[in-house]
């Protein structure tokens, strides 16, 4: 197994575990946490919004995690930062699994839930940028989007494991799920983290990072003197904003179509069964798992930005039938639309690791892409289910506000992709003795 394949495999396993932990919480927030941690809310809608608010805390912590771990990733190394993020996420998720509920300790329960969700957010905030870079920076120049797709592949794999775990626990009955069954998916995370840690420790450091360290060591400035976050805001702040603008559908749209859709479909407005929607979301996650690398391959073949724009248009078109079938009680139509929509959104997400990596120069790339990705997570991922819930509630259960929100996200993504900058890593023709021979950087519009 060559270095590029090993790095891509480690990125896939690590991000799968991280996203599994994140989505286990998201699923529990949509189905259970309103009753378990907010039983005294004035109405079911308020309880659900409170549950989604604790869910959003993780997204608001993600930019801070991106700054902290981006700094160490750009100064100490991608690999070291990734080991710490994996351990943090595993510890926080396990702790949620053994957390007492409101019935046991009162208001302390939601307070502790928020703290643990914040730790989850810090961890995933530092995870994605490093995993994506390890895959992209080890890859050959003409296959960077494909190899970057392995980091993206962890998202549907983690979602599939998370929804599958709750579907399995739901088989024991609703009472079992609400008493002890919901804890099991959180607790088993400890085993997954140990497996991921063993794999991650075997991967070599990024060659692009090594080259950046070498160049800095032979320059007039001492190694590590620069502060990546300052350099990003001084020289690449437009790239951060445009990076955030490319991601509302890849991140926020995803949570509208999973977390919000799950609560909407199983609530009073649509009245579908929890088991039906959980099974449908598991099927959709499987479709994305199968399709993501294909979308990344298409990015190398036809142009990664062009592929994302194609599927942004498809997502906007499919938004109306996606929400129209909810409430039809037709298993076939619901499963079909969930699968088609996830196929479209995988095209907006699969090529994104390479696209964001291209927006920043190597020496501040970990910080830059983490700020863009996690900033989008805080804005679009954390708030989208909350905003969609409030808008649909104000519209007396009509789904059109969620459809309009998703379509607006598609428009913003297309505009930002069209004007985003590009920094390409090129292997030098004749590396000097003592260098790693990794990359030099050119910039194109």
C-alpha cells in the first residue's frame, strides 16, 4: 500500500468515527433529547428547539477547534493534531452515553450535555481540515479530488453507522430506546476510537507540510514564528469568506435533509413512523457512501467546481418533491426521494476537500480550510435545523419555507464557487538535496 492510499484510508476511518460520534448526537437530538433533557418546556416545539439549540452548540465550537488545531496542524504537524481530536471526540461521546437525564439530576443534565457537545464541536472542528489535507497532500496532482473524497466518505459512513445504530436500538421497542437503548450508540464509540487511533498512528506526516517546514527553516524567519490565524486573516480572509459561501448546501443543506427532515417527518405535520424515516435515512446514507468517491472522481475528470455546480442545481430542483412526499405514507416514494436527494447532495460534498484545499497556500492551509469549513458549520450547519423548524412552525406546518431556504443556499454556493481563488501544488522538476520534494505553489483565479 503506497503512502497516498494509506493516508486516504486513515482519513476515511478517522472521519467516519468523528462523524459517527457527531451524528449519533444529531439523531438523538431529533428523536429523544427533548423529552430526556427538556421535559418542562412550554410546548413540544419549544422542547425540540431547545434540543436543537444544544445540538447547535457543537457547531459554534467548531470554528474555535479549527483555529486551535489549525495552528498546531500548520506549525507542529497534521498528524499530531489529528490524534488529539480523535481522542477528544471519543471521550466526549462516551460521556454523553453515561450522562444522567433531567429526571435524575434536574437542570444539571442539560448543562453537562451542552459542555460535552462543546467538546465534540472542538474535536470535529480540528478533525476535518487535517484529515482532508492528509488525503489531498499525499495524492498525485491529477487525483487530488479523488483522494480528498476519502475524507468526505467518512461523513456518509458515519451517518450510516449512526442511523443504523438507532434503527437497531429501535427494534427493542420505544420504551427501551427512551430508557437505555439511546445510550448504546454513544458508549460503543470508545471501541471505534481505539481502532481509529491504531490506524492513524501508522500514517506518515504530510509531504506538503514537510516541504513548508523546510522552506521556513532555510528562510530568515525562525521556524514557527508566524501565527497561522493572523496570516490567514491578513492574506486570505477573502478565501475564508468565499469558502464559507461555497458550503451552505454541502453542510447546512445536509442537516436540513437529515436532522430537520427526521423531526419534521415524524412529527405532527407529516406523521410518518420513526422506523420508516430512520430506515430511509440509512438507505440515503448508503447511497451517499457509494456515490461520494464517484463524485470525487468526476471532479478530477470534468473539473471539481463544475461538478459541484451541476449537483447544486439538481438539489434545488429536487427540494420540492423531497418534502412533498413526506406525509404520503408511501415507503417507495419516501425512500426514492431520500436516495435521489442524497445522491445530489453527495455531488455538492464529495469534491469539496480538494476545492477548499486549493483556496489556501500550504503553510496556512490547515487553519484556512478549517476556518472556512467550520465557520460554515457554525452558520449553516448549526442554525439550519433551528431556523427551518421555526419557519415551518410559523407557516403552520407547510414545508415551503424549508424548500425556499435550501434553494437560497444553492444560489449562494454557485456564486461563491464561481469567484473563489485557486492555489495549486506543483511538484518541482528537480528537488534540491535535503528537501522532501513535495510542492511549490502557484495561484490562479
